[in-house]
RNA sequence: GGCCCAUUGGUCAAGCGGUUAAGACAUCGCCCUCUCACGGCGGUAACAGGGGUUCGAAUCCCCUAUGGGUCACCA
């Protein structure tokens, strides 16, 4: 390879939100460039005027930004190879197409939609190709048609014999018989280039060195190769990525409503976790590291680690990764994000020391959206929680002996002047010792009595600390009263 | 249907002719433990099938099967 600077590009069409496959393409384009000190450019392919979607461009910017995948050149940041929006480059393509007509690599075609449709219908299977009807037109016929303003397209003339072979950085040698190649349209009748053509022209003009894209393009790549050869241009390195499928093996698609990046964000996944997870879908590092920051990925990414076979998007693993990221968050950052959820649960600074709550939660939640259900009991103890929770075989507690244990705990807690984790712990552990019972016999009932829940983030010490003395004692009293009433009625 | 590609445990995957076939997620069990979570230890579980080549094949070749991709004036 030459020492030319590596340049990659992400070239989405603004037709909707970015699904996971798109995101992964963008990520790998970015990583291929950055891992080699290269440049990553964003180019918008809006040559299909009919499919433009309002706001789609903004979504692309937003997604890239959220994911931390920043482009060095693009419509919004400029660069020396602009414009970066294909509709603004429209005038360029026709000249290149005509150049191909001159060199006999392409030709004018005047067939209308009706003829093409009936042609397709008369052929049995899909895959039937254009019959080259217009290839036989004479110079004069072409000129007449053109002069009369008849709509036309320009088609690429494929070789009739042999095959086309190219080398793919991940799939290796790919050979396709020429007979499989259709005389594809380069310039449409509305004057816009097709994706395939604009792509080649722009990649060349923008000096793209590595074309990274989904493997759905492997079989059309020979057509690209032919184009590069017809122009006499250097062929870039092709890196086709294995597809990401959903459970069951189907390709992810927007049409089927599969999760887009922003959907996942809305579900509560952290952008970093998604990026990390997606990086590992179809690529693996030399060692067994799994948690990577974008920066780390930029350093260790290697094309050799890209696999050929499609991979299934697995939410279970993403969940795990999300939790890993949450646990690694700086406590202040966690807290800042958690506050929104506390609000949803009506949990305020007056009911509890929210920093302490955050500390407990950071170790336990998988999603921020799980916070409300985890803190509801702090706001208000469940009214009629099941007293059966006191009957715990392993803890050796029952609705009967719990009354006694709770009373002893109440007494020792009530005497506390300083109310904090340490003092609470000492008071309760002293109670354990005084009564000569197991830790669990005191701590299980206390935790139950002040939370009313089977499971809580944190144990008796933490919860009592967060609740404060007054509330803790009040809850203990309520629970003891309920227990007594219950026992008497047995 | 033609063409192209793929196929290691449920999932992500390492492996590039000689390994007890890694590791992670999930799952199960045990330990730790006042619940949950964390952590620790351990278990179940894979080379799609058949032929070759080779002293030796998950690794190379062929066939079959399965899965996927692609066959637009869409990208």
C-alpha cells in the first residue's frame, strides 16, 4: 500500500432513523480511519428525491453525535472535497457518464417504464436482465431522440463474457460471472445519478481509500470495479461487513420496526454501551477484552478482526454491558441522570438523601428506568405488605418472634443520638449480641419492617440511614402493631 | 430460480494442520450474605452432515443440507 492518507466515508441516505446496522457501518468506517490516523467523512446520498424524509438529516447528525462518532468532513463541518451532499453535486455526474458513453462503456437508453415492466413480466424469474434494446440504436437514432427531448437514461454496458473478480478485505476473492451483471442505470431520467454511480464518482473525487459497507453490496461490487476500470481510477479497498440479524436470523430493517439507535436510547441504554456492544458484533479484538471506550477501539481496531458470518443482536448481552457501564459511571454523573427518575417516583431530597440512594442503586440497576420501582418504598411504605415475609426459615424468624426482635431493635435505635450508618449498625449488632441471636434474626425483620418489601436496594442499615430516625421508628412501630394484631387473631 | 456468501455451545466468539476446542453473555449449582445486586468457585453445553487430501483435520478440497444476501430509473 502507498502511504496515502486513509479516508473513509459514511454515506447514508436521509430516509429515516439510523438502525443498528447503519450505526455499525458508521462506527467501523470511523474506526478503520481512526485506527490508521485517517479521516472520516460524512456524505449525504440524497439522489432519490422521492424518498427524502423530513428531519432525517438531523437524526443522522444527532445519532452520530450521541454515539461520539465525529466526522472530520461533512455538510455541516465542511472540508476540501465538498459539497458533501449529492444533490448539490448533481451537475458533476452527467459529464462523467457521458465520458463513459464516449469510451463505449455506457450507452443511452430510451426505454420507458411500460416497456421495462412488460419486459420483466414476460421473463419468468426475477433476475432477468435488461434486454439491451437500446444498445443497438444507431448514432443517428440516438441523436434524433436526444434532439427531440425524449427522456433518457444512461446505462452501463457490461461485458458479455468472462467474469469479474475483486479482492475484499474480509471476504477475500469474490468472482461473479459477467453474465450476471445487468446493464445498470448510471444516470436516471430526472438527471440524478443512481446510488451506484454517484458512489463511485464521489468516492473517487473525495479520495476515499476504504469503502466500508454492509455485505448486501458484495454482489454488486463487480459493477463498481468495472466502473473504476472504465475510468482508469484506483480501486479502493473494499471492506464488506457481515450483516447484523435479529433473533431468528433475519436482517434488521427499519421497515420491520427494528430498534434504531435512538429507540435503544429511549429504552434506557447508554450510548457508550450500545457503541461498545455493536463494535463487538462482527469484530473481535486480539485478546479477550470486552469493555472498550471509543478511544480504546480507535487504538486496537483492526480489519483482520472482522468476521464473515452474520451475527445476531442479543439484548441479553447488551443488558449486561449496559449494567457494566452504569456501574463504572462516576457517582456524580450517575446521580445527575438518576434525578429525573427520582422525580418520577416523587422521591425528593426531603424524603431521603438522594446521593446515598444513588450509591446503592448504581451497583444494582441495569437501566435507569428501573429506578422508580426500586425506590418507591422510600417515599411510602407499602400499606398492606404481606406479613408472611416475616416467616423466613433460613433467617429463623416468624411473625411471632419478629415482634420481640423488632421491639428490642426499636429500643436500641430510639436511644441513638447520632443517626448514621455506623451508629445504626452498632446499635443493631449490639442488639444481636444482647439477645444472643443470629444477625438475620434482627436484620431481616428490621429490613422488612421499614421497607415492606421482599427485596430492596441495600439492607437494614442503609435503609434506616436513608429514612432517618423519625421515619424509621415510625415504620417500625406500624409494623410491630400490625404484627401484634395479626398474631392475636391467629 | 440464477449468482454470491456463510455455517464452532441458546447468543457473541477465539482458533488459521497436532489444543484437555479459549473467553464473554445467558443458564444451573455452591459459597459469601439481613433481601436484592456485587464478588468467588464449579457445572451443563459446540466444530451442520458426508466424502476426500494428510501420519494427523474445526482448520485444506469436493458434494449435500441449512441460513443469509442480491437480482429497481432504492440506497
